[in-house]
C-alpha cells in the first residue's frame, strides 16, 4: 500500500473514538420476548467490565453510554459507585441517557404530556440526569422521547409541540456551560400514529429553540426506509447542529443490527460527508460517535467488537477520498469521475493498514480473535449463567 494511503489511514484512526452503550451488554429482545444469554451483563459492574474488555482490545472505546434508571437505580446516589467502576475497569462514563419512557406515568408522554404534574416529574428526572452527568464529568445528555399518540385526533399536536419547547428550554437552562443536550428523533415506535419528535427537522427546530448547547442526535436506524441519511448529516453539519450519532444498521425499521452488516456503503457515505465538511472548513466537527445496538442473538461482546472494527474500517476508507479531485470533478460536473472517487476509496482494502496501526499501539491486530482466545467469555458465562437463565425471558 503506498505510504501516503497508509498515512491517511493512520491519521484517521488516531482521532476516531466511538462510545459503546451499557445496554448493549444486557439481555434484550423484541416485543415478543427475550432470548437469554448466559454471559449477558445484568449489573452496572458487569457492564463496565464488558465495556472494559472491548476498550482494552480495540483501544478506541474509552467511554460507555449510561442509561439512567437501568444503570442508576438510586438516581444521583449511584454516582460514586459508577465513578469507582470507571477507574477500576478503565472506561469513563460517556453520554447520560435519561429515561422518560418506562414509568407508568409516561403512558401519554413526558414533556408532551397534557398533565402538568407529569411534565414536572419528567423535568425533575431530566434535572437529575444533568446532575449525574455533571457528577461524572460527562458532557452530553442524550434525550430520546417516546412521546406521541396511536390514533388520529387523540392528541393536540400543536399544543404538545409548545409543551416540548417549554420543557426543553427549561432543561437547557439547567446545563452547565460545558454540557450539551442532544435531541434524538425517531419516526415511529412506540407511538404508531404521531411521534412528537419524528424527524431531524423537528429535532433541529426544538434544539434551536432550547438554546445554544442543544444539538441533534442522528440514530441511523431512526429513518424511513431509503431515506438519504448522509444528506441529513450534511445539512446538520452546515447548520452547526450535528451533535452526535447512535450508530446501528437496519433492514426494515429500528432493527439495531450491527453497524455495516446490511449497508456498509451508507455508513461510508455518512463518514465521507463529515470528513469532506472538515476538509472544506479546515476544522473538526464536534461530533459524539456512539453505538446504539442491541444484539439479542449474537454474543454481545463479540458483536460490539465486530461493530467497532467495522466502524474503524469504514471511517478509514472515507478518509481516503481525494477531496481536491472531488471538488474539481464536482465543479466541472464530471459525474463519473466524482462518483469513482468515492467508489475507489470504498473499495480500498484498509484492513492491513488498520492491523498495522493496532500493532503500533500495542493492541491485538485482530481484536475479535484476541477476545476469543482470552477466556473472558467462558469465565463470565460460568459466573453469570445461573442468574441470567433464572431471569424472565418473556415480557408478558
Ligand atoms: C430507542 C432509541 C434510544 C435508545 C433506546 C433504548 O429506540 O434509539 O436512543 O436509548 O432505544
Ligand atoms: Mn438511539
Ligand atoms: Mn433506536
């Protein structure tokens, strides 16, 4: 491989970090049930331990996203324990994800709920989440709302929009100057008729209205089939409103499949838009790259390593696009040349250089193989099996 290409790959890997979600290590399922895995993590300590493995083997996952409620049973009281686990397992707390959907009170919504007492409760939870983030030196609080309705006429869509604007502004006012709030959108599920924050335009308007520290979070699974996600990314970048990603792949809906398992070229195109923007602007985009996946059939740690490796490969490929030539080809409307520049970069086998980079960092060249050899999975399977297999496999 010409050394210039290898150098570009190395440079791209030096800067690429991706956050893994605590919930990706836990038993999860579908609406129809859970398939229990003997090695799944069920405590916050086990999640940190598993995340620590992924980071130790890949070197690029220094932070773990945490879900309030699932990871902080005692709310703010859990902060010292989590800080201690972070030190012990070598991964820092990353984004803090409030949970405004699970409690019974949220049946008709949280920030969009017509009942002021429930909105108050939701605001209190958001405040706690911000305090947890501050206590753990986490910058980002990622909000995902399930708010919406299932049947026409049952909700006042405009009134709920106003309520969201108010509550998001109130939440923004609680942020410390160095914190950000990320607003995630999703077209449907669990609401099936209307969702209050259904797409990137709604998230963008609400983030703008909330205040300067609010940005949009793009979950790649949260789009209608065949939607052009990289265009959304390009627009959000141009508006300085892209805060971060939840990466996953999908075939039909919000499937939370392994990144790049269905359409790696799309992930490449997303990375390309970001790197092209950075080259043109001469500055880094401040983006939190995060994974939001749940593997109910694959081994969880293996799938997470597979995801991270795929993300690195695709990011490195995107870094190989020749921007000078691309700009010239776009200007002169040389369509085939312009398109080929992307295709050539995508077709480059970056894996040998990525392996070399890992070796240069003292990391295993093949993190998945290293994990399989490590004996970690066998050990935790023995330790956790009895508890896991005794837990509920059904949601009924
Ligand atoms: C949602 C959304 C959120 C995630 C939950 C578990 O579909 O993607 O980001 O926290 O799932
Ligand atoms: Mn998500
Ligand atoms: Mn999702």
